[in-house]
C-alpha cells in the first residue's frame, strides 16, 4: 500500500499541486510502512489502511461521476492516471481486511 499511495500522491501533486490531503496520505502510507518493522503500530495501521482505501474509493466514484457529466463518458489522460492509481490504493488498502490481527510468534 505505501508504494501505491506514494505514486498516487506524486501524480496528484504534479497535476494539482500540494495541499493537506496528499500530506495526509503520505503520513498514512509511512505509518503502514513503519508498522512492518514495529509491531505495536499494526492495529492502527490496519484502521488507517481501511480508511484510506475508503477515501480512495469515494474519490474514484466521484471521478467516474464527473466523467459522465454531459451525457457521455470522457476522462482526460491525467484523470486516467489518477483513476488507475486510486484503484490501486483501493485494492491494496482493502487488503487490510485480510491482514492477521494477532502477532504470530514462532516460540510454540
């Protein structure tokens, strides 16, 4: 998920400039990335991943709705890139539903 978040944020910042939302998604991506090393961060990383996937899904749905205005479907090339990257965020973010919630130990 952190890689797709970073790619999407960089693409959006090139097209639209920087704002608070890209910085928020970078922070979420870094939190998830740090949770791979520090196990205490994993429960919050699961929640943040699900929230970011939900926000990306909402953004993708709004982008598709905006593309259908005027009676025909049209996405500019920059919006196609954003739609594909948001779809990647949705897929990788919703994978948090399948992450293990307990910490596995090999000392059994």
